[in-house]
C-alpha cells in the first residue's frame, strides 16, 4: 500500500482510494469534470497518455489535466523506451509525463516493468542467469528512479502472464526462468520502491472464466508465499461485437476478498466501424457497467481509460475493421460514452449520513453446507440496523474470505483437506460495523489425488541443446479435476533439474509432477500446462518418456 506520506503529498482528493476509509466523501456538482465526481466517490478516473500529443496539442493537454486524476504512461515507461540498450537508460518520455501529472495534482501508475512485448531483443536473447540479473537491474533502475516521487504511487510489475486459456504464457521469460520470474519481479519492485502499490495486470480477466480463475489462483498462491502482490488490474479491452463479460462485479469482488486492491486499468470499448447511434448507445452502456462494477466494490480503487480521444487510439491499427473505442472522438468532442462515465460517477456523490452512529446487530453463527474440496456455502441469521444493513464480510481470522449483500455466500478456491474457522461482520451505509458473529469451523475434504481417467497428459520436447532439453506436459480433462499428477519415466541418464507450474518428486528416473497450489483445478474440457528442464548423457533428440 502506498504510504500516507506519499498519498497526502499530492492532494487529499486525488488519493481518496487510500483515505476513503477515514474521510467522508465530498459532494460534487453535476456539471463538474470526471475527476471531481470520481474523487467524491473515493475513486480515481484515469487515462493513458502519449508523449507526442502531450507536448504538441493544447486540447489534448487541457482535457488530460481537467478530466482525470490518474495518469498511466501508455508507452514511455516500457522497457524498449527506458532501456533500449543494456544499462543505457532514457528517461525523457517518462519524466515528461511524471512532470505533467505533478503539475496537475494527478497520480501516476507506472506501466510496465516486466512484459513479453515491447522488450528489446538484447533481453530476449539472454541466458537464464543473465536474464534474471537484467530483470532485477531494470526494475531497480526504473522503479527506483521514481521511488522518492510522491506522484508515482503504483506499478504494473508483471503484465499478461497467462495465455487466453489460462495457461502460463510461453513467453521468453517463462521459457528461460519458469514462473519464478513473477515472484522475483515483485520482490525486486518492493526493494526498489517499498511504498508503491504493486500490481499484476492482464486482459480478458474482467469476468469469471478460466483465465481469470487462473489469475485468482496465482495471486492467492503468491500472497500465501508472502510475495508482495497487493493489486490486481483488469485491463478491459472490450468490443461491442463480442458482448459484455459475465459476472464482472462478482469477479472483481472475489479478487478483493483475497485482500488485494483491484482496478480497471486499460478500458476501451471498440466497435465495428463506421459508428452509428446504436453502436454508441451500446458502447456507452458497457462503459457505464464497468464504472458501476467498480463503484460497487469498496476495494476497487478506480478506472483508467486507455487514452481518451479516438484520434490517438491504438485500436484501428491492431483491429483494422474496428475503432471509435474511447470517450472523445477524433475532434475532441464528447461522445455518449463520456456522458455514461460522467453520470455513473455522479450518480451517488452524497456522503454517508454523519448522524448515523448505530452499528448493526451481531450476525448469527454461520452454518457451512455444500462443502467440497475447494468450496463451501455459509449462511447466517441476518443482522438488523436502525437504517439498513448494506452487506457482510466473512473473515478467517483477520483475512477477508468474501463479502455479500445477503446473509449467505458461496466460497470457491479453498484448499483441500483444510480446516476453516470463520465469522461474519455486518456493515451499514454509514460505515458502522457490527460485533463479529460467533465462529464456526468446517473442513474441506481431501478431494481426488489423481486426474483419473477423465484427464490425459500429453508430452512434447520444446527445445534441445548439447546435454540438455526442455519438456512440456499439457493435461487435458474431460471432467473437472481439483488436483492432478502425472509421472514421466525416462531411461537411465536423464535427470530433471528445474520445473515450473508443478511440484516434483523423484524416484530414480521416474519423475512425478503434481499441481502447484494455484493450478490444481481444471474445469471440464480445460487444460493446464507445466514445464521442466532436463539433462541427459546422449546426443540428438532426447528420449520420449513413458507417461502414467
């Protein structure tokens, strides 16, 4: 979490996501800009900025300064911009955007320290040890440069680590370092800037799906290992032709219940061109629904739109038949989507009633039902309040497991064969909280220990070199599994020296790989992939193992 020193030094209103727990929201007039309404709701409203129009276009600068209280550099802080050659750093673009934000009382969200794209070839061609060293040095230099600047409050530490199916992306980072690069990057960022909020960021994770569940499990696992992940970003590159993601608010809430801050980081909503009034209306509805999903979740800090004018959108170049994705058109005229964002932010700016100091009554003891290896449903007797109970939080000790607006909640992503002792706290609209309910304890069963006949492992060799090779196994399940393992048996002379996305036990030349804490659940029809490095005493193509 950014320090209070960093927060208050750029203005109290601009950082209300941090201070909202202790300061009441302030009302905003209906005709005020987006940032005034966001600040009144205790949120940020951000945009991504490009350096060229920022330097050369007055209209661009004026809108960026007036409407937004958070800025993300679109490209100026990426690796190819800051360290195009090893240990040769260029700060001109990043500094220009930081200076602009400082002048206009705006937060900066740094983007991005480690990504598979826009990373120079010299990094991609390094061996494993040199690559890890280069990554740590890059983070130390870039994040460290702005560590003392109160304007920069957060970073995307790693970006887009999953493929579209929820498997680890087979990037050069993953090929050389396995998934350990993720934890290494967060620890390096924490060392470089201890006060910054550190985020993991990805696309197509806005709703509940295989990819967002993989992200959820990864974040939960990293935090269990004390890796300093304290923020999750949902990019939100959407298209009207593909429909709105399902269960967005529920998905955002389940991440918040892990104890992390959540945010929408790169919102744009493209349409098939040309624009029509009907498409504008649909786009505006999508923008409104994203804003409302964030407003509904206390731990959602805000929304960043990926640019604001269609004049400088990345969309048409990447999706040639699509565009018009932002809230201003090419001539800086406000579109219906601007009105939708404005009205959603302005819709509830009245502060809580300061005269209401009565806490809700104590909830009843939770009762657990429908207990599985990874889930359970908790129900309790509802609280009462002099005004109204607005929600409940379910705790395991001091850790939030879930929130609910009713007196029941269904938990997912639990650990098999684990005892959970939980209680419930009620809250009202004024922020008053009840005494915690009595605790109840339930234990999840062990669950299956093998993928069984419903899951099939497939092996392939992905790389070879003198005396070594890289292997990969994909497990595909026709029915759902909550844990998995498979054994690879090689001839004498083969040894596994490194593995990722799995745990490994060895018995001679039989190597048994089981799920990591975050990837044990495979839905029906789904897959997961793990990899490893092997050594052997032969030449040519290494032998194919027997799988069991």
